[in-house]
C-alpha cells in the first residue's frame, strides 16, 4: 500500500499484474473481473518501434489500463474488453505512426461504450486530426457521431506546462522539437515519476522541463537512427546514440532509461552503439509487451 494514504490508492478492473524480469510486480491480488488494488503505476508497452514489420508495433503506451499515450499500431493487439476500458488518450504529435490507431479504436468502440473517449493534445495536433483524419473523406467524423451532443471522441486542447489530473495520476505536457509541433509527457503517480519524450531531437525544452522536477525515476526517450545516419536523423529530427549521449549530460537526474523508436532493421547496430555511447547509464531497449512499473 502507498505510504500517503488509502485515499490515493488506484483501483482497476480485471487487469493482470505487471512483471519485472519475469516476476510479478507487487500487487495484493488479481481476480479477473474484480477490483485490483494497485501499489504502482503500470505502463504497458503496446508498441515502441519506429516502423512496422513482423512483431513490430508503432508507439502506444497503456497506463493503468485506462490511459493511452499515443495510438500507434500497437493498439490493434488489445482485446475488445481492454480497448473499451480506455477513457483517456494523450497524443504527443500528429504523425501517422502515433495516431493511426485512434481511427480504428473509434470504429471498434462505436456503440460499445457508454462514455466518450477524451483525446488530449496540443491545438496543432488536434487541428490535423480534424482536417485530415476525422473529416468524412479519410474516415468518419467520430467527433460528431452518433451526434454532436454525444460524440464518441472529444478532442480537448491542452497547454504545455499545465497539469492535468487523470484519476490518481497527474500528467504534464512539455514541448519538444520534431518536424511537427510535438510534446512529451510527465506522469506523476505521487511516489514515482515517469517521463516520455515522444519523437524529438536535441532541444533545451526537454531538459528545462525535466530538470525542474524534484525527482525523475524513469525516462522513455527515443533513439531512432544509428550514428552513421546522423544527417537523416537531423533532417527528420530524431536522436542517434551519440546525439542522445551528448544531450543526456544536461539532465541533472539519473533515471532508468527506456530506449524506443528504432527504425526497423537498425535495432542491432543501435544497440551496439548505445553500449558505447550510454556506458554509465542504466538503460534498456524496449520491446512490445514490456512493462514499466513505478
């Protein structure tokens, strides 16, 4: 049980406990379909690849079974019941590998849930969704279905730096630097802090936001290209192992690093280069199905 009080404990319905290195994370009990008392924020990696391929899914994180950060292709692996349990989506930016699952989620959930799906994102991202996705040309407009007064999807603008309360969690967006306007997110569970940069390259915005935190336990950060593709990484605004190394010296915290977004086919060489570039850091390369327990 948390030290703060039982009042801040979080309950979730019928979600299996996470595992750490093959062991079940601390959890009083699990009974399918029953209330489970959680002692930690649990983040399930539905997708973490920079592209598609056998066994690869694009970016999507499921937090405590009800909050989704980005809606990449990994969303498609969720059973109907788990999909219906999601009530909040936090989007980092508008690129297809991070939002495509939202369209299919809406289609699957239509008529199946009695609550709207609230999608939080910066105004620039929401504008892209309205103009290019939910526009009746590419996809039905689920922001007015079944009707404008009771839409399936509610698009809600957020402002970077503003704290958003989601149950027992607090989420705060911070600006990053990508080819389109983008943010990362800080999740504070009260006794543990997790941050996810989303897609980004070098920018002082990341370190300003993270260094202002009293603590930072876990940092999920991208490294998309190997060092020899630095020119492409700079043009597309992604990190290489060396680029990430050079930026991490600006971080005053020493969190566990969770590396994500490697382009398909580059995983092995990126791993070799990270072994050199990130020596001295505690890190791992994420895979679909991994859990982060905080």
